[in-house]
């Protein structure tokens, strides 16, 4: 496939400032909106600045304005396949690329790596592994003075409505830093949501993720705990925006409150 030339800025961007720090910027390129948003949300929760692109054309438009620190690229897209994008991009820039593909084709993997891609993961991928691969690749290619790569869970704060979940301190706090009382089971549930943004989770799955089982535990026991959490993080607990009910299944965490 013949592709248009990419125009790359003279100097790479260093991400977006947050609290005086600079976050590495990641471009997520995938034609599937649900996958694109899920990956993007998870990377944001782990300290990265994220731009979402629905294909090669959107990526090129973004590259004209800003060069990301890394690209997460789906190989199987209808408009232009990812291998063509890898070939074109690697001929012009040293931006690292992590490939994702649902086909898990050995040929695609080998060709992509030979074209210069830096890593590869099959779809659907484990999001925690993707974050680990992103950090690993960024550390390998990081130049002096570049944006620091966020360390796993160190000082990480995740926004839940009116509060912040502080993973290293095992606590919930407001914008002023005042701590909100939180039981360990409630913390574990919030962390389970933080690890699975925009993903519907059944009550059974939540109990397993939060390790919240006890001899008397049953699926509906999760509802009581969710109600307690909503009173602590939702602006209007009676009309929750962030921890939403999925009828007939369980719950979903919407980081943006949409």
C-alpha cells in the first residue's frame, strides 16, 4: 500500500505537565473505538498523556502538531494496515512503536519487528502487561533530559469523582488532601475499578478482583460495598456518574463521569 509522507516536528514533545511534572505522551492508534478508549484510559490512569487516533490519517494529522514519546499501534485496520504505518514512520523518525494485533500472526509479528517496531502484544492484551511494556520500551530509548517514565504505583493517584485514590498510601483523599475513611475491602474494590476502566465487571468478578470473599460472602454483598463507596466519591450518590450500574451484570468505572 502506498502511503503519504509523514511530517514530523523538529523536536519531540515531552508530554503534558501535571502538578509540575512532565508526563510521557502516548499515541494510541486503533480503529475500534471501545479498544482505543479502554487502552487510552488505562494509560492515563498510570501517569501518561494520551492522544487517541482512529487510524493512519488521524495519526499523521497529530504528528504534524506533536511527536509522541511512543505509539501503541493496531496492525489490522481497514483504512491502512499498521505495517505500512510502521514502515513509513520508522523511515523518518525514531519514535518507538508497540504493535497490537488480534490475528497473532507470526508473519505480521516478524515483519513488524523487522521493519523496526520495538515490541509486540496480541489482542486482547492484558492492560497491566501493556503498561509494563510501555515503561520498558520508554526506559530503553529514553534520552537525557526526556520525560521521566512513571514508576508502577509509586505516588500514583487516580481520580474517582470528588476524591483521589492514593495507591501507595492506601487511602482516599479530597483535593485538599484530607483523608476520607476507607476500609480495606473498599480500597480493594476501588483499585479493581482503577485497573479496569470502562470495562463492565460482574459482581462475581469484582469479588475475585478485590479478594473480598469470606465464608458468608455472596454476589449481592458487593452492592452494599458499592453503595458505601458511592457515598464517598460521587457528587450525587443517588445518581452515580463514575461508578455506574450495568443492568443485569454488575458495575463499570467511568473515569470521566460520562
